[in-house]
C-alpha cells in the first residue's frame, strides 16, 4: 500500500548522497569564480573606451552566462541533497521551440553586425552575441535527442560543470605543453636554418611597428612564410593530429563518473553530446572578444559549425563508452573514437586551409602556395566544410533513429520528484 505524505521522509544518514555534495561545492566554486571575473571585466570595460572596452564587456557577459549555467548544477545538486531530486521531464516540444529560435538566428547575426557600428553596441551587442552563439548549440542538442530518454537535470548540468571546470582546463594545459615541445623543436630547426630565422626576426620587427593591420596587409606580410610547405604541414600536424587527439580524449571525461550507472547507448550519446556542447560553448565564448575587431558576423559564422562538430564527435565517443559499459564490444568504442578523430581532423584541416585559400591563387608580389596538393585542397576548403557540416547532421539523425526503438529509460531516471514511501 502507498502512504501519501506532504513531506518526504527523513533520509537515513547512510543514504546521504556524497557525490551531490561534491557537485554542489565544485559547481558553486566555479560559479562564484566566474561571477568574480564578470565583475572585474565589467569594471575594466568602464575604464577602457573603444574596441578594448567593448571586448571586455563582451567577455564580462560571457563570464556571467557561465556563472549562471554553473549555478544550475548547484541548484539541482542541492535538490538531491534535500531528498527532492528533479526527475527527467518528457521531451515535449523542445525541438520545435529550439527550431523556432534557430529560424531567428540569421536575424540575430545580421542584428549583431548592425549593432557593431552603432552607439548601442555596448548595451545590446553582448547579449545578442551570446544568443547567436547559444541558439545553434541548443538546436544541435535537441536535434540529436528527439524522442530519446534523457537524464535527470542534475546529471546534465553536472556534466556541463565538470567539462567547464575540469575537462576544458585539462585540455588547455595538455595542448599548451604539447605546443611548448613543438616550439622547442622549432627553435632547434631555426638554429639549423639561419636564413629562415632572420626572415622570421624581420617579420616580428615589422609587426611591432604595425599595431593594426587589415587581412590584405597580413596576407602580404605572412604570405612568404606561409607558402613554405614545412610551415603549413607543421600547422596541419598540430591541428589535425594533436588537437583532435587531446580534445576527443578528454572532452567526455565527465562520463567516467557515470560509468557505474550502466548507461545504455542512447544515454551515452546524450551524455557525450552534453560534454561536447559544454566544450563548444565555452571555447566559443572565449573567442567572442575578437568580435570587437573582426566583426560579429565573421565570428558567429566562423563558429556556427564548430558547435556541431564538438557535439557530434563527443556524442560518438559517449555512445561507444556506454556500449562497452552496457556489455557491448570494445570494437564499438574503438570505431566511434576513430570516427570522432577523423571527423575532427578533417574539419580542422579544411578550416586551416580555408584561411590560406587566398594563397591558392597568385596575390601581391607573386606569392602563392608552392605545394600543388595544398593549393588544390585550399581551393575546395569552403565546400568541404559545408559538406562536413551536413555529414555531421546526418550522423546525429541516423544515431537518433537507430537508438529510439532500443532506448529504455534507466530505473534511476523515472523516480518521482518527491519520493513516496511504500510498504508491502
């Protein structure tokens, strides 16, 4: 029989949920730190007029958004500690709502560009930019989880917080260490090639006398150095091998805290997507300050497909991990991880070559890409990026369709908000 009670029963001391306490403490610390950064940046923006002040103001808004999102993790962990965990809510109209917002994205991007040179830029540009960044990421998430059972809000926001506070800084540290090793090797190579070292020194001296340069001037300045195959192939190694390897290894790190939950593949896909979305959002927010220099439309368009990339690749790895944890073959994990690395590497390669695409034809001074393969790939870089974005959407669609029939909500997911005591 069931006994109704206006209040949940007292939880036994042995039933105290220590992971929720840890989640609350860590998330609260991260939220307060982001809030402190918001205040410091906002105060600095007041004393720095012009583009510098606008950049600081944009970053202040971004930091404030991160603080608020981390506080959601605090809120749901607190509810769990009080014995009132928030239950997973059915997916009712979320994708439709996200699609309606997505239809507004072109207007937001155009509005951000119009506000860029307006006297209202300081007041309206930052929130418009944040909306322009967040809406595509929200749509990708909802597109990938349509009809699938989702985790409790505490799990979702806990994964977001873990990625923001632990995974992202760890990725940055590992990548910086790897770059330091590469720069050391570059220094040894320059010692063996004094002519290139002198050319690089002259380039740095010219840069020090030109604080502001347009894209054409930068192309003319860096063109001779960038046309050397060793330089471009070195960059390709960093972004096509090193960056994907580090990021795809550590992005879904928070999922290992859920390994004991026996996630099914559908839940693993969603957990990985959340980790990827957290990484993509924070990475993009960190680049928004460049909107004060390069222009909002350029920044928003350039990051439009990056969120999809990180969500898809982390989702693939998350699906592979959950498949293994639920008794599947390790080949699924290896295959999904290899696919994530390959997709990420291809995106980074064509993204870099798109930046060098003006050198695929002759420019001022006769500078051009000397390597025929690089010249050919640079010429097709933009359509290749578009095709990769479409391919990523197809991956999400296919996984969503294949996982729907087999997706079963875990028993832990369907507990009510207010536990009701039962007796035989």
